[in-house]
C-alpha cells in the first residue's frame, strides 16, 4: 500500500508521464491509488489519455471495470469529462455499460449531448431505459437538458417516452416543459407521451393522485407554444390538479387556466379559455384575470390543523 506522500504525488507525476507517453513511468504507478481508490486507469480516462488507457488495458491488464469509492469506472470518468474518443476506446475493449448503482455512462453522454458516444454505447447494447436510483432514465436527462438530438436518438432506440414506469413525477415531458424546450416537447408528444395521467397513478414524491399534469406545468412556466402543442395533442384543460403558489400555505386543485392566471400569464389564459369549461356564469378572460382562483380564508389556521391531524401519517 503506498504511503501518503506517494498518493499526494500520484496525480501530478502520473499526468505528466501519461501526457508524455513514458511507459516505464506509467508502469511504476500502476498499483497506486488515490484517497478515493482511483487508480491510474481512472485518471487516464478522466484526462482523455487514450494511449495510456490502451497501455494499461492491453499491456498491464488492469481491470477495465475497476470502481472507486464513488462506484465510478474509468468509462464513466471518460464519459463525464467529454472525452469521446477515450470513452469509445474503453467501450471497444469491453467496458461495462451499466453499474449496479449510481450514474451510468449513457447518462453522462446524454447530459453532455455527446451523440457520437451515445451511438457507440447504444450499438454495444447499453440499456436505453436504464434508470438511476431516482428513477431518472436517460431520456429524462436529455429532456431536462433540452437536448433535442439526444432525445430523438433515445426514442429511435425504443426509449419509453414516459420514463420510469413507476414514477409520474420524473417523466421526460415534465422536464422538457420545465426546460422550456418546445422541440423536446414535440418529440415526446409525437412519441405518445402521457398527457393526462392515465398511465401514471403512482408517485413516490407526490403521495396523491392530483399531482400537476404537463398542461398545469406549462401554465406555471407560461410557455404559450408548449400549451398550444399540448392542447392540439389531447391535453385536457378541465382536469384539476395541485399547483403551489408562493403566496399561499395551502394546496388547492385547479384547472390549468387558473394556474396561468395566478402566475400572470395572460397569453396562456387566452390559449386555454376557448377549451376550458366555465366555472361560473359570467365566465370571461377579464373575470379570470381579475378574480383568479379564490384562496381559502384562514389558510394558516387550516394548515396548522391539517398538519396536527396528519402527524404520524406522513412519511416525509
């Protein structure tokens, strides 16, 4: 086991040797680990030193799937740091494409918009719907980053447009709306992503069935083009779901039009008005913008009473 001094010097000397291609020096450092159990192959991959990686794998027979304290392999480091050629080299050598926990190479390629590496990983059999411990699939990360081309590639390889089957919170469409990415929204809608919550009734974050739907989120963010796209493809503007506002202590199920009004998105209110069923007789855009959704009186007292009654039942 190397001493503390050797570990401190490891990074500096190793990088210099790898950059210069000095093999006998690389061999001297082959068994050294840093404080997080990262070996020379981890560091070579993270720096994009493809020749050094090739030497370690071919000549020194180092474990290509060696994991550090963060459960990261050399391939993960290469993908994370956008070293496409190095990552592809490791893939060609047979590096594992998934890990038993944590993040995975395809996810990093997606987040970086690295289409070339994505194609390499998918061609070698990377699971397109593999998800991390938060139920976030690669398509979810593509959507939240607004990576249209990455989203298209994943869908072409059979990615589930609704993300993880047991989460109605972490769906690609929700994150595409939050990212205000109309191209990603169009792709997902065309791929038959769920709009009205029919297929997702379980959520580990929202413990109720009235979690906000895509149209409610679009109303929150005030993107008129996204709202129109959702409506054109069958989003129901008359479903009431919860949306929380900064000036309230209570959560009240509302139609999307009231959500848009509460946030002051006039254009979205106008988009939703023709297809929303009236809530009262003198139903008009002016009345909606003028009155908005009535807020319950005594809200703080009501909230305190509900929390008191709910003690012992809530798990979070």
